[in-house]
């Protein structure tokens, strides 16, 4: 997974975050501080916009556990994202369940159809995270 992430991050930066197959212009880079280690790490993630906010899903491809970046954001709510050629600080609000989570997850699956299949692969509810730009 690390090699895939590294290659995707490199392609994102070379192409200014545009036209990254298969996500097109719906990929961002999320940089978080580790919940346990404190180490900084960057993750390419599919996003969609909701009321001027960036929304990502902690799907991990339908794995039985949440991705590490989700745990990082639960502990350290501030992170950095790269969208296109812009880099800025965001405040994360995890939405682990409920009607608002359901609505945003459904919207997320409209951006990338693979997300429709992930809930059937796991017993957990896949949380979404709302990222709002910090002024």
C-alpha cells in the first residue's frame, strides 16, 4: 500500500492534482499527525464537496478496521490538505453514524462508484469526515 500511495502522491503533485486516474479531479492529499506515534503521514483520498466543505470516507476499501488516518483525525483534528495546487489547514469533524453521515456517504459514492460496494464488505459503519478550511 505504501508504494501505491507514494506513486499516487507523486503523480498528484506532478499533475497539480488534476486528472489523476481513475478519480480525475476528485483526489486530495491529507496529511495528518499520528495518533500514537506523532509521525506525519500523507494519504491520497477521494473527496466530494458538501456545502463548501471537503468530505472524505474512511472506507479502507471495505476492510474490517478504520484506516490509520481516521484514528489520527479523531485524536488530532487539525490536518493539512492539498487540493489541486493549493495547500491549507483544515479542521476535521468525524461523522461516524446517523442520517447526515448516510447522506454524505451516498453523495460520496456518486463521485466514485466503488464506494457503493464497500459497506457490503465490512460489518462496521464506514464513517465520513468533514474537512473545513481553517481561516
